């Protein structure tokens, strides 16, 4: 079951706009990061608005810079090549298996084969 109306997502500038649009069409509350924001600025918006960070940026793995316990969740996309269908399918599988409150304080590393969780 998808909990689209309960999840708030902050899509990094490196997430294709088509993914953002597809998620919005499915009822997800998605905000796209303006171009040029620094990672720290993105993280502050996510904390302030209780949003899950959706990104391809590996900097968000750094627990010293971005301690997962301070965020509503981080989803790192490691899908190569970054095909829209593959990314969207992987995200919808993740969202169907994890309840909204289970994202809090965790890093999800998403691949086309599934996901790993780091707390």
C-alpha cells in the first residue's frame, strides 16, 4: 500500500524532473530543490519541513555531515543508468514496503535490485 499523501519529499536538483512529476501525479507531496543550493541548505529545508531527501548525491551518506537521526529520512538513488522507469519503479516499491514513520532517522540506499537501510 502506498502512503503517498503522508510522505513529504524534497527532490534534489539532480533528480530528474520527470520523476518529480510522476510522484506528484501519484499523489506524493514533492518539492523540487531550486538549482544551485548547497547540500547544507537542502538539509536545512528538509529538517524544517519534515521532508525526506531524495538525491543521487553521495555526500548525504556522510554521517558526520548529515547525521541521519536528525532527518525525516534520506533516500540515495544508486540506479545506473538512471532510467526514469527504473527509478520510478524502485521508488514505488520502496514506498509500498516502508511506512512513512519508518523513514525517520534512516538512510535508504536504493538500487534497481532493491534497497538497504542504514540507521
